[in-house]
């Protein structure tokens, strides 16, 4: 008997969905290209895409699509961006982080590492020649002890304009195979979603706000550095903006958010990713620094024609540029949220948009 996942799309639709009206609905929203992307494909789930119209990053004005189901997010991002006339890159690195997790004793493993480091690097280049030809590939390999018998070979890999998880996994699995051939007890090899070698830091100066409001925003931002409950919600506000672009660009938003939250707790004390402070010239300064692994090619981006079109609309030319736009939008979103909270409160704007979304407010 043919298994469910082996049946063609229309057979599966008929078998799983007896109601003809639901069948029609799911068919209407289906994109048959996606039948090859995931197993047991049924339909597409529409998510509204709105525009952040004037996001100025490093002197360049971007038109940025945001995919979100939450009514007030796009309005807030546009509102926050009004006060940020230029958001600048402070710092950016882009080596993705792979791990080969091994067990054993330090002396034996360290000896293998010292003796075979260059062989392992060669293996990495040979298994993925196309990324090497693009100027990427394994750049560094480190040996790190975690506890008495647990170790990681950390592989720092340039995946160019790809998010890179598959590229990294191919390379670390090849290194793992090679280590096993030398009797190293390799448990697993996998990309890390906390690539501390793939960091983006952005800084923004807010203008057009009065000093009392700026002081309240900075004070509220401080609360998100000293209280987990407030920090989680502050990060939700930042990610409202950032993740909406990650999703619109066809990227893996779980990978992005896993990195965000892990980095927020990197010193053992979960904090906000974005922070707002007042400098000596009474300017409100926003900053964000976190690991980002996004791509403009690779994964399933090319199978998502709308995502490809949206990337084209934004005129983004590299994965690093996309990372900067995403964090800049997060800062705009964060400012709008904090400004509303210390001003009229969050509910007035939120509920107006909710009512409009439900068709109650014409
Ligand atoms: P791919 O496996 O598709 O690799 C990217 C491909 O893009 C390369 O093979 C390369 O082809 C091609 N390419 C074309 N132009 C460029 C360029 N300028 N720079 C770099 N590559 C280019 O995808 P990724 O490695 O990016 O992996 C992303 C996927 O991995 C996502 O779908 C993610 O969900 C998934 N994933 C995530 C995990 C995690 O986060 N933990 C774990 C496992 C998977 P060529 O051969 O021509 O060089």
C-alpha cells in the first residue's frame, strides 16, 4: 500500500481533508513548489507582509518588508524609524560556528588535535570545494574542553551569503569522520545556533524626542537589564521588528531567535538585547549586539518566490547587509515600544489596530 507521504498532492489532500470546502480553501492557498520542500505538504499559511518605509542604515535608505500577524508591529516600526535618522554598524563578523563533540581525556585528544590540525583543515576544504571557491570554507579550528571528559572541536566557517547551517554540517561531519578514523570517540557534529563569531553590532542616535521622555526610555531600558521578566518582554518587542524581516526574507527564524535568546543569557544573566542610554550630550543612544546567521541564498529561499521578490525589493546584496537591516529594524521597533510604554501606554495603539484587524473599527 502506498504510504501517505508517497501519495501525490491531490491524493493526500482528498484523503486528509474530507470537507470539500476546506479542500478548496487549502488548494487555493497551495504552492505546489512547496510539495517538494516539506513532507506531507497540505497548503501555505498566509502571513501579512507590510512595509517599513524609511529605514536608514549606514546612510542608505531601505524599503523593508516585514512579515507578521501582529497588527501593531509595522506601524510601530515605522514610528520608531522616524526618530532614528541613521543607524550605524559598529562591528560585524561572519564566521559560522560548527561543533564536533567528542569524549575522552584531554592529553590524548589534544595530541590528536596538535598532530592532525592541518589534515583536518584539508578535509574541510575538500568536502565543500564550491564554498572555498567563493572565498569561504573553514577558517579556524579550535580544541576546547567543556568538562573533565567532554570536548568540542570548534570549526569557524565562512559561508559567504548563505545562512550556512547545511554547509557547516557537511564540513563538521567530514571532520568527525576523519577523527573517528583515528579512534576519537565522536558523539555528534552539528552547527551551533550561538555563533559568537558571527556578530553584528548596531548603534542608533534618536532625535526629536524631549529630554524627559528620553530619560524615561533609558530608565525603562535599564529595567530590562536587571529583571528577567522585563527582559523577556523587551526582547519580544525587539524581535517583533527583527524576526518579521527574517521571516519575510525566507530565513530560518527559529535559528535566528535561538541565537538571540542564547546570547541574551550568555553571561548567565538573561538581559535585553537592545539597550537605550543617555550620553553626556543628552542624546538617547540605542545599541544592539548579537549573533546573526542569515542568508540571501541557500536553504529553501529560492523555492519561496515571494521571499526572493521581497529581498529584491529591499535591494539587499549580502547576508551581512541583511543582518544589519534586521537589527536596525529591531532597534526602531524597540524604541517605538519603549516610547509608547513610558508615554500613553501600549494598549491604546494596540487595541486600535486589533479592532481594525477584526473589522470593528472602520
Ligand atoms: P544550502 O545547503 O542551500 O547551502 C547554500 C548553497 O547556496 C551553497 O551550496 C551554495 O552553492 C549556494 N550559493 C550560491 N551563491 C552563494 C553565495 N554567494 N554564498 C554562499 N553560498 C552560495 O543552505 P545553508 O547551508 O545556508 O543552510 C541553510 C538551511 O539549513 C536553512 O534552511 C536552515 O533551516 C537549515 N538548517 C538549520 C539548522 C540549525 O539552525 N540548527 C540545522 C540544519 C539545517 P554552491 O555549491 O554553488 O557553492
